[in-house]
C-alpha cells in the first residue's frame, strides 16, 4: 500500500494507457464487425469464409501475433491495437450476424408490408432487435481485450502489463499485485456495466 501511495500517478498513467489501447481496439473491431456481420448475415458462404479467417486469427497465440507484427509495424501501441482487433473480430462478427439472423421472419414481413426498404428494415427493425446479442458479444470481447492487453507490454505498448512485468523482473511484489488487481478491477467494472446494459436491452425488447 505504501508503494502505491508513493507511485499512484504512475499507476494511473498505466491504467490510462491500458484503457486507451483496449478502447481503441474495441471501437475499430466493433465498426469492422458491424459492417462485416451485416453483410455476412445474409450470405452463408461469405459468413463461413469470414468466420474461418477470423477464427484462425483468434487461435494464434498472443505473443506470436505480436511478434509477427514487429517487422511490419514495429513496437508500440499500433502493434498491440492490431493484435487486439484481430482477437475481437470472431466474437463480434458472430454476435452481429447471429443477432440479425434471429430476428423473427414475421416481423420482417410486417415491415415490408408497411413499405420499408431493406435499409430501413435493417436500421429500424433488425439492428435494434439484435442489439442485446451484439452487446453480449461486445461484453465478451471487452473482457478478453482488457485481459490480453497485459501481454502487449512485451512490445512496449505500455499499460498495466508494464507494472506486472517490471515487478516480476525486479522481484517487486507490490508492483505485481498493483498491476494484476487493477486489471482485474477494470475487467469486472466493464463486465458488470455491459451486463447491466445487456439486461436493460433484453427487457426493452421483451416489452
């Protein structure tokens, strides 16, 4: 505790770096997944191809992915963000495509009967009804990215992983505990926040 009190500005800066990397990666991944998922939801072959490619990216070990990118983008946050985006795509694309596919056909037919075109149906009917499942996928991705971003410290991306690995290298338990507990707390807060949003969306959909 005394170490934390003396060095809390450094801890806050590491937390800010961690949040910046995670949030940037999630925003990029969500935008890509929303477009790809909407298109793939109506095209079975494209969906299969997209899920195969994104699934392959998801299975690559984190350290290996970071290492593969070093000759291309070097060290730093860009490397970490690209890696985290790749790890998020499979979960997010699947949640978007599945959510759209599960919209009842009779609701779509009713919307067509009211004169809505495809774009209006997607914007007013399908996406709002698919939103709870999309948020569920975002919840899983967010917790995964926050956890895996710890490893990004190996490529000088910063974040809370820096505290953990510096603590291990210098045999400094206070640094290790501070970094690890802060990551855990961040993951729990984000998970609970998105879980609450998911429940509210489900209640609204049921109503």
